[in-house]
């Protein structure tokens, strides 16, 4: 099975969209929004990324965020825009990419969806749940 058989129409949001706008965009989408900046896809936001916006600010001190990791405090834990919520995304696939390669890329890149690109344009998106469902059916 190929990406074109599993893909859905992508839902987009601009990088500077407010958190309220992001929440509104999720009302009509699957579970992923592609984030655009200057007509280029720069990342993706999954529904579970909204958890970041729900954490009370008083719970976001440096110690609770980084624990014992020893890294600097990431201020993006207090998100204001879509870009603050997004995961950077640089991997795209072509419509004829095989399902095994899609699974490999999702696992390697630690992403839950892959944009399908044709001639420099995002024409669809393959979600991990489509791959899992296909696997369950034995297709």
C-alpha cells in the first residue's frame, strides 16, 4: 500500500496563529495540523500538543520542567502561538512511498504524521492511525 492510498487532506494553520485559533482549527481536523510560515510547512501540531497549553503557569518552574536533565529552561512551555506548540518537521514523503517506509520514517523521526508532497506542494497527510488500521486489517 502506498501513501496516496492512506493520505487525507491536510489541515493547515499559520505559525503565528493564537492558541485559541489552533483549538478552533482542531474542531474540523483529524488529529494533526500542519504549521505554515511564508507558504512553507515548518512543523505540525498534534492534539496531544494542546496539553502543553493547559498546564497552569505556576506549575512551570525550571525545576519541574527540566528535573535532573541539566538543560536550560525552555520558555516555549508557555505557548502563545501555533509555532510554540508545534514539533519541527522536515520529513515529507512522495505519494508512491510504500507503507513500510512510512512506518520507518515515523518511527525514526518520532512523528505521528507525514506530509505527502508532490512537485513541491503538500497534497495530503498520512496519520499514524491510518498505518495502524491498515496493519490491523492485514492489508
